């Protein structure tokens, strides 16, 4: 633990870590765009049980999102970032307002 604390207190290390995190965010967003606009994968041929007559007539069925907002490119990345930020802020507020005690709490 001592090495890790010393390593994270170095400003150069923190700067490199921030660059790596920003790069991973950009890569995640680019992959989200690539996946959103990529052509659909080939489905395996139905050799055995076909559940619906409509699927048998068309050979395969079109995939669709359950909700309209799932069609937004990189929705997952944006949603994940917002939820992560809210979790961080919520846990910080909980820690300061509920868990932390005043300095003289144990002296009473």
C-alpha cells in the first residue's frame, strides 16, 4: 500500500492516469459509434425448430430496441458516465452527512 500511495501522490503519475482515462473514454465513444452504425451480423441458419411462422417466411427477424432512446448512438457510454457521476456524488454526500461525525463526537 505504501508504494501505491506514493505512486498516486506524484503529479506526473496522476497526469498520465488522467490522460489514460480520457483516452479510454474517447475509445469507448468511438466504439459505440462503430457498433451503432455497423451492419448487422449474419444470423445462423435455422436448421431445426422455427418458433414463428413469420420468421420462417423471412428467414430471420429484424432486431429492434426495446426503447426509443436505445437507438441514440453511444447511449450506453453517456448513461454509464451520468450514473457513475451520480453514484460518486451520492456516496460523497452520504459519507459527509451520515457517516462522518464531528471531531468531538467521542469526547462527549
